[in-house]
C-alpha cells in the first residue's frame, strides 16, 4: 500500500474516532447551552437574531422521577422568514416510553413573553433512549419581524409515561 493511501486511511479513522467521542461525551444535560451543533440549523435560509438559552426544568405537573431522565441541551431561539424558531435537543434516558409536553417560551425585547400559554404547548413522544432535535415555529402576534429576542427559555409543561 502506498504512503498516500495509508495517510488517507489514518485521517479517515481519526475523523470517525473524533465523531464517536463527540457524540458520546457531548450529549449530556447542560445548565448553560453552548454553541449549536452543525446539524442544529434547520435549513439553508439565514437564521437571524439567534440567542442561546437555557431549558427551564421546573415543572409542577411533571412526574419528577421521569423528569430526571429527560436530558435537554443545545437551546437557542432565532428568527427565520418572519417566524421565531425555538430549538432544543431532548433525550429520554429512561427505560419507558414518555410523552413530553413543553412550552417554547421566549421574550421579545420591549415586546413581552411569548410561548407560555396552553395553545403554545408542543408535545413530543420519545422511545426509551431516543434523542431528538426539536424545533418549534411560532408567529408572535403584533410583533415586528426580526425584533430582538432578549431571552430564550423553553420549559417543561408535563411529562407522562406512555
């Protein structure tokens, strides 16, 4: 085998190892989200005014044992073509199938809080061990497109077994 082929194979193996290590150690629950992963961006259209956030874990109506098994991270909010995008990565680390209902909440500077009402709730079902990137799309009434998002703060509404 030639020297060039050996170098290419070594480089390919290094990329695979780094990818596996990143997936293994980079999926935990974080109190403060870091920059989004490359595959967090939903489409090639520009996302503007992106704000990184923290998923609020307080939940009066949640099964607290199940809540401890739901990991959240990579939280951000931004604008895309007149729509506010609320992104969060969730992972069910329990041995049960669960339904997570969550509020895609955010605050518009000088425009108030949005996404906390019952009509805004997003519902997602997770198999045991499933990890998914969730993206809520909201159209805030009476808000000028592209207004500054001051806080990105999605939160749990309820978590149920089944």
